[in-house]
C-alpha cells in the first residue's frame, strides 16, 4: 500500500510539471509574434515580452528532465523500449511532420522543392516547433546505454557527468562570448540536452526538505531576474533579438530549470495542492500534453492568419494581458481538439496519451 502511495505522489508531480511545461511552450510561440519583429515595437512592449518570455525558459528543459526521471530507471528489453517509443512518440511525430509539411507547402507540395522538403524533414523539422523531437529521439537511442550508469550506490558518477556537461556546454559558451576563449578540448557525450536527461533522474530521486524548497525558490527567482535583466541589456538597442541568455543550454537557464524542477517536485505534496479535485483536474490535462505540443502551432496560426474573422495574436491589446490571454486560448482549444481526437479509435494514435 505504501508503495502505491509513493508511486502516485511521484506521478502527481510529474503530471503537474508536464502541464506547466507545455503551457509555457505555448507561451513561447505566442510571444514569437513580438520577438520576430523586435525592432518594430516600443521599449514598453519589448520589456513585457521579455518578462513573460523569461518565465518560459524552463519549459523545454523540464520535459527533458521529466523524461530522464521516467525512462532511465526502468528495466526493460530493447524491443519493448523501442516499440513503446515508436507507438507513443516516433509514429505521431512522423504523421505530424507530414501534416505540417502539407500545411506549409500546400496540399500538392508545389510550394516546396524536393531538396527543401528533404532539409526540412531531416534537419530543421517541417515546422519550427518540431525541432524538439530530434534531440529527444537522439536521447532515446542512447537511453539503453545510459541505463547501465544507473547504479543506486554510485550516483556520484552521474553527478560527475553533470559537472562535465556544465563545463563543456554552458561554461565554454560563456567563456567564448565574454572572454573570446576557445579550446579544442571536448567531451563528446557531455553536450546537448543529455545533461537535463540525467539531471532530471538525479533530482527526481531526492525528497527535498522545506529548507531546500525555499533555497530552490530563491535561486529560481534570482536566475529569473538575471535572465530577464541580462536579455534586456543585450537587446536594448538591438535590431534583431539576441537569444544568448534565453538559450535552453545557457547556464542561467539550466539553474532556473533545475530549481523550477525542485519547486514542482516539492509543491505537488503541499496540502493546498495535493487534494483529490486538483489531482483529478491535472489527470485530465496530462494525457493531452504531447498532443497539445504537436497541434498548438496549427491552432495558433489558424487564429492568427487563417480564419475569416479577425487576427488573434498579441497585437489585440496590451501584451501584459494579451500574451497570457492568447496563450490560454490556444492551450484550451488545443486541449479540446486533442481530447476529442483521443476518443476516436484511429486518430488517437497520432495524439497518444
């Protein structure tokens, strides 16, 4: 009985983290309406967009961290592992890649040359938000190997790996930008999003105390301020937006994401949230999170450019309210569509829970 309770609590914080992460992903793409035309907006709107966008930086890292916690400790055969990944992730990704290819190039694909289509499918993704799937599938390919490192009494090896990742990913990029420092020393495995994958497993295994939660909250706030203020000064007179402090693999974003992960890990068990009705609500949204990720760009573009009424984007009013409003609208419409699709036997395969 105790084991069942623990499992339920763990899944509860995972569910909560997923919902927050996908909502923030939707917000990222809503704000792109301003970011992509940065120099067309006055400073006031730029500052509001920067404020909201700073909040979203932990979104993608949270997904990688949750995936690491869920997948790395499992003991299953290669056949079972890859079959599940194909059904739940790869097949829907392929289908939606084709859907977005048709959406972008036209029904006959006449709008895109074969070489361009090839580059889209194998390099960039047929639509900009699908870039996430490429490193995720890459991590899936090496997950069976990473599982060999999961030894309960030797977690220091994994922390050593995370330390290498910090050095060879964000630390070197900072040294390069600010001190023009370069080196040919590399650590082939300790680059990219793999660090989030392993960090998610390590942090997910820890039961954090109230003191650690408060410390994480302070770190989260400080890193949030740092990202926002640094981005403000970096883009104060920029004609094109500079993403340096926004990059998911930048040091402040890594710190912000890790502390955010700890916060959600902890608050899921607070009495004010760990209630039957709230948990039931979260359980309704969680199965649709991947589907929302896949479909929300389609919904957003229909609302913005391809509906017969009026454009719905951040320009409908002051971004202080239009950004959260449009984000919530796109999120809710996407949820409803995915929820309905998951009730249809054939179509539910492209929006798996």
